[in-house]
C-alpha cells in the first residue's frame, strides 16, 4: 500500500524523517566498557602501582566505595603511576588491541603520611593526573603517548576524585594535549600506536617533570575504559609480536 502525504503535513513528516536519519548517522558506535573495581580482591587485568613487587595490595574497605588498590606506606617512586600490561585475552587487552579506545578514567586518592616513620622526603606537590599508552613490542625500546595536561589535584593529601580522559583513537596525527615519545631512528605515528597498545598507566603527577624519589601513600579504584567497534582488521592481539 502506497501512503502519500500532501501539503504542509507531508512536508513536516518528511523533514522529521530526515532529521531522525541525520541524527542516527551522527551517533557514535555503542561503546563497550571494561571496569576494574577490585571488589572481592579481583584484579583480572593485573593493575598495580609501580615499584611495588608481587601482587597488588587490595584493601576491602575504604575505596570509592568498597575495595581499592593500596600502595601501602612507605611507598617511594620518582613518578608514581598505576599501571597495567594486561594478560593476553583479558578484557583490557582486547580493548587496547581494538584500535578504538574512546575514554579512560580512574578514581585516585592521596593519604596523609604525617608521622609515618621512614616516609621522607614526602611527595605532596600539587600537579595533574596524566594518562599514558605504551607499545613494548614494535621497537627495542618502549614507545609511549602521554597527555601533557589532565585533571588537577591539590597540595597535600586529597580525597577520592575521578580523573577522566578522552582518547581520540581515530586521529591521523598526534592530538593536541598529547605527546608521542618515539626512539630515534624509528618511523612511527599516533595511528601506529592505536594499533599496537600493550598497556596503560595513570601518572599521579607530571611524568615529564624532573623529579626525585619521594614517599607517598596512594590509592586507586574504579578504572573504566571504553572502546567501540574495531577500526582495524589487523589489530595487534599480542600473539604474533616480533
């Protein structure tokens, strides 16, 4: 049955149909979420604090909410960061290999270390959280992209807050607000990194700032990574690394 609309009503309906079609084309692909909340001691993507050897210490209470990953104290690092090089086949590894990362976020806190024996000098500077994405297999040396700015945190201890980042995985060049650190003699682009990410880390402080090893007490919770449908047919899955 052929139904036709005439006059102003028909024109209005055609305009509404066109607007719906345009909106549907502009909507992003449905994102898939990888969530690490560490409840029950679960840590399938093997997150941990740098300079802490062995399994991560997961405290069952006091997070945002519930469980959280504790550096314990005293904890010393030049550039403290929370890092994962996820196992092959894990949810985070699949996300990193997809080539379609969209966002990453984390909840962080810095606890008071006043009076903690042996925790000197203390890392209490105001700074910002930076996100790093790294490739360990393309070159003999690590290749990494880092944000050059991010959510700020104040001087001294601070309570739980969320640091969120957009990841423009479809960019053809290194996006504004990011830097790409590539070894001398290696030809490599932002698009190459998006196909070859082995891991992710969140720096508590500027990773490019000259620093010394200092003591702090940090916590991490609720790491959330979103990604969409794969843009690449040859995304690195870790099984054929040179």
